[in-house]
């Protein structure tokens, strides 16, 4: 793999720090590494491969042709501000926000599912929401041979998906609750300790939240299947790491449980943990700290013969974010697409 200069915007956040960890784990050759963040976080020192690097403030002058790869892991507002500047400077930009996901000129990529979409990038590549990725990875191998018709999904999302402050918020609320006090941290729409909050992001006019609409719209774009009917309910639960979801899927033709099991088991990056007789199924604890999409509770949908139901979990900070970005870099390098951004 070629050596690239890499610039990270949002380097002090949960995903930014995990991205650096994954770069090291996967032995990605890095030339110059620049770490950027907000003015408040500038001056923080982060160590990468034995080198202490001081975080700089992100400005419109932060990007140039020597920044071969720019990973934006900040707010949508920051992405909309800085991604076009970095692209204009010839950088290969990967964005972790929702800012460009539905832009028809920007590929939305899970490398195991639609890596070919990288071929038409115009300098910016987006990665999906952390709940979209595991669901699509589990369903994609079936969809290729028996197109999806309808999906109903309910998510159980860890607080890490809302950032480091939310992780600390759950911890502080839990300590207070165990001592008989209620001390809302303000990191969720409601208190999160010993609770479940059926709102992630703002509500749209149709009563769905933006998080729920992201899952539906992103799934259709990644699978190039605009007609899939999708209904999602996204819930924040008091776990630290690891998003979980219950999925019901219907296809154009009835599918047997054996065929579904074989196809899901064949999917790269997906592992079946499914043995009801032994009470084997995955939980968020099992997914935390690794890059697998774990699938269990696979069964026939008794409410819709020919459909399936299953449970899936993944680490939202790793495969749901940082690892997927590193895999995009690896795949783009293999296809000689990173330097193309500068040409």
C-alpha cells in the first residue's frame, strides 16, 4: 500500500481517536499525520506510533495538496464548511457526517457491499450512519440474489454514538441514580440511565426522526434499490458501546431459513452467532472493540411467510465509523483512486 499524508478533523473525539488506533492496528503506512479539531481542543497532545502530535485548530487554510487524505469526523456543519475546501485542494476526502450522504455526486460506501461506487467519486466519499452499516451488511448477500422488498427495524443504540460527552453522561447519571439521585446530564433528549429514549436526532414532519430517515434513505442508496419500503424506530439505550437492532425483512420471493442462513454466513465481515438450543446469540458486549457484524436470533417471520427476522450488533465506533473509513482508504488505494483526487 502507498504511503499517504493523512489529516484528521475531529481528532480528539471518540471516532477520531479510534481511527488512529485502527490505522495502527491495520498497519496503514502514514507519512505526515496532522490532527485538527475545534479551537477549544487545539493544543491537545495525542501520541501516534510513538510520536507526540499537537492538535491544531481547523481553519479554512488548513488544507493543501500535501494533505493526501482528509478524514472529517466532526459536525455536519463542519463537514459542509471544510470538505469542499479540502476537495478543491486536491485532497481525497472521507466524511463521517450526514452532510453528503444523500448527495447524488458523492458515493456512500461500505467496502464489503458497494466498493465499486468508489470509482465515480469526485473528491468526497461519505460513509453511512452507524446503524445503516450492520443492517445492510447482513442483508446485502440475500438482496443480490433475491431483491429486498420491505424492511422493518428497531434499533437499540449505545450512547457512544452521541460522542464522548454522552458516554460520560451515562456514567454520571448511573452513579447518581444508584445513590438515589436524579441528575440529568443533558446529553440525551431524556435521562438515559436505566431508561430508553425513542428519539435520536430531531423529528421530521412525518413523525419519523432524522436518524430513522437516514437508515431508510442510506440503505436504498447503498443497495441501488430506491423502491425498498423501510420503516425504522431508533432508540437510545443505556449501554456504552455497541449498537443492536431487531430486523424484519421481506424479499421479492419467499426465502427459506436455510438459504438465508447460508447467504448471511457467506457475507464478508459478518459472523453468525446463532444457536438457540445453546442460548447463543450476540450482545453489545460481544461486539465492543472488534470490527465484526454479529448476527443471531435468525428465524422465519411468522407474521409474513417467506420473510426473515434477526438480531444484529456491531461496535458503532469501529465498523460503524472508524474501521469503515480505514477500509475505504485501503480499497481506494487498491483501485488507485486516492491520487486521482489531486489530478
